[in-house]
C-alpha cells in the first residue's frame, strides 16, 4: 500500500493571565502562547472598554516563536477608574486561537476622597474670638479640589512608605508611628509628608507635584529641603494650602467656630482634644483627655472617622492629630498670604514668624482653641 505524510502542526494554545501593575492610567497585560514549533507564530492583545475589544497591541517582537512562553506588555494612556476587557490572540500556519477574555479596572485617584466645590468662602476669625485678632475675615476664592475623607492612617503610611516608596529611592526623616492600622500616623515631618505624596502619585501613575528645581526635572524623593518647587498643574497628590484646608474644614458652613454648623461649642463626643472647660467658654468638656483615646493608651489618638463628618464628608477636621499644610508660617500681611484674599493663594514665599510650616486642626493633646477652623499653628 501507499501512504502520504502531512503536517502535524496544531494551532497555538493561549492563556490570558490577570493584569498587573495597575495604576490610574496604565496596566501590564500578561499571557502565555505556545506556537507548537512554528517559528512564525504571532500574537497580540486585543483590548477595549467592552467585550468587543476594538483595539489591539502586538507583542514585541511580533513573531513570538514556536515554544511555550509567557508574554507581557504595558498599556499606557488609559482612563482612570475604567473597566477594560482584554484577551491574548495568537496565530500560526495551522490557525488562530483566542484566549479567554478577562478584565481589570484602572485605579480611581479620588477613591476615599471628598470633592470640595469651587467658590469663595470667608476665611479667618469670622466669629470674632478675641485671641485671633490678626486673622481678620477675608473672602478667598478656591478652585475645586479633592481631599482624603480621613487622616492618613498608620497602615496607609507603612504600606506605601516601606514598600513602593523604599523601592523607588524615597527616604524619610522619621519613620512615623501609630497605635494601630486604622489610627492616624504620627511623628511625620513636613518633608516626609511631601515625599509621601510624591510616592503615592508615582504608584498611582499620576504626575508628582514636588520637585527640587524650578523646571520640574528633579523629583523630590530624598532629603529635607526648604527649596521645594510645587508643580501646581500636576494631577498628583499634595498637601492642601492653608486656604484649601480651612475651606474644607468649614464644610460649606459660614461663620462658625468649628467644622459643624449646629453649634459653636465643642465636646469630647465631637472631637478628640484635651477638655478644659475653665479655659474656654466654648468647651463643653468633660475636662481631660478624650475617653475614647485614653481607652487605648498613649498617645491618646483615636481611630480615624470616630466622630461625625463635617458638611463635606470630611472626618477629624478638629482634633486627633494636626494636619500639615503647604504654607510657610508667615505674617498675614506677607505677599501671597491667603489673608490678603484673591484666588488660590499659596502662601508666602518663605517664613517670617518662625522657620516652620503651618499645621491646622488641633490634636488630642491640646485644648479646644487649636481645634477651631480659623486657628493657625506651626512646626
């Protein structure tokens, strides 16, 4: 008898794997291709915002060869907070194979944040407290921005500061501390906070804000420099300006002492601070440290979000720990001061009161006066 021989080549086998290194605007697609001996096997990823895909990005090189191998490719310029679908596709002389479809969602850089609307507000001592005579009320216009609903927790600080940030060359003056994962991080310098913002931006695929030079080519990752240059047009994370912080703290209310509008008094059921009813008539106490903070030991901080939010949905805008702002500690009459009014003031170019940056909001250790919306402090 007679017989003939033919090709035993089979179509490729493919496997679509899960995406990795997902940021707000990029992701890495992964897959496996086996060309079964055909050195001219080609492959690509099909992707899109629906299961119809609609876009394709070839592997580089386009010819993936005939043996089983893992492949990956980075997708840039994606939309934030968007679900993308994708599959790997491969072809050889015997046919084309499609991997199972899967999906991923790009990160939402505003997750866990409250968005503060644009507009004017009255900044300063609008209630007329006699010890804040330098903080005369002034109308300030602030563009829309978003702010974390909660203080940065110790868990958030460690997760970024000892993982991603260290890998990418960041250093910190203080490593920070905290009573537990959901308690606010403490012991963090202004320089550390600024660098942490940059690291958070990099991890999310956003443009960092802070640099070591005026042309924004030297990303601020190390050291403690006073000459930090902010790129205000960048979309990354940053500290609020003093004007932004006060507008956010007031929660849309007008002419009140604290971040709530139903009363101009404070008590330990509203905030974590040190009560002293003899020192301030607006302090309803009880006297001493907040019982919730005391129950878990020193420092007497409390878990973030332990008290009711303000009108913008922000927590701990009074008490617990003080919040860093961008601004230098400077006279209210200094050029750039928010107390001169205007739109989006960034504060004075340098310090004139003490060589320090502004903090706001009060804390567990200090009395009620520091927890007022208009009160300024500096370190």
